[in-house]
C-alpha cells in the first residue's frame, strides 16, 4: 500500500410532509424519501469521479407505514479519496447539489459532518523494505492505495507507517463471503517474517 484514503462522513436529514398515500395528489407531495432517493443518486454520481468513492450505507424513512407518504428521511454519506483536496472539493459540490435538490422539491434539508480523517501516506523507506521482502519470496510487488481505513490512520501521528495486504477472494470484504486461501496466508506470514528479521530502524546502516 502507498496510502490510506482519507474520508468524510455526513448525516443527512430531509423534512417533508407526511400524508395519505391515496388522497394526496402526486404534484402536491413533499415526499422526503423520494427526495432522499434523488440525493442518493447524486452521491453515487459524485463518487464515480476519478480518485473518489462514495457510499450511502444507511437510510431510514418515517413514519414507515406502507400507506403513508414519508414525512422524514435520513441517510449517511461516506466519501473517500487519497487526495484530501479532491475529497473536500467533492463534498462541497455534493452539499450544494443536495441543497438544490431539496429546494426544487420543497423539502427541508440538514447536513451534518459526523467524522473526517485525512489521508495517511505510507513511509517510502518502510514500503521499500516490505517490497524487498515480497521480492525475496519470488513474488511481484504491487503498490496500491487502500480505500479502507486502518490503525495506521491513528499511528501516523506518532510513527511512520507501512502496510502489507493479503488478497481476498474476488476482492470481497465486509461480507460473510470474505475469504483468503491458506496458501496466501502462508505467503503473507513468510513475507512479514522476512521483513521483521531484516528490519533496521530508519537511517541505520544495512
């Protein structure tokens, strides 16, 4: 890995007007869930730009009855990028777009930032030594950005960081189908052991 992507998380609340599903004309509705759906598609579009990803992982609607137009909706946004400036600009643009959607639909909108973390770059000297351990095992070295957050995001405040990843089957993570092979686990352990045995502090003679 070369870096851990930074992230920004938002909580979005939309206030519409609840009403009977059969008696309120379509043109007269202030449907909070329909507005949220349009906003979520805007999040998806924004996350599709190069260098970004964006996810709505949670959504709620109230009052939650099958025959009632939703009067309120809430959803979350998780946007990530290894480029902090790119992510911050995208969040600003997304916020403006969500406000425009809410204004056009005649619903209230509240956007709160809930959590944010800057991108964390791996130390080149550590990555060089991890790369050497990988090559010594007869394997090709790949350096990638990690879109997942890790302890390194906190540890970088006090120390240089580096990461070694083992591939997951079909790239699946945070899912019951997540799995690695025994062979890959063994390779990862061998590479890490080789790295530890050869390790010297930064600046030490090799």
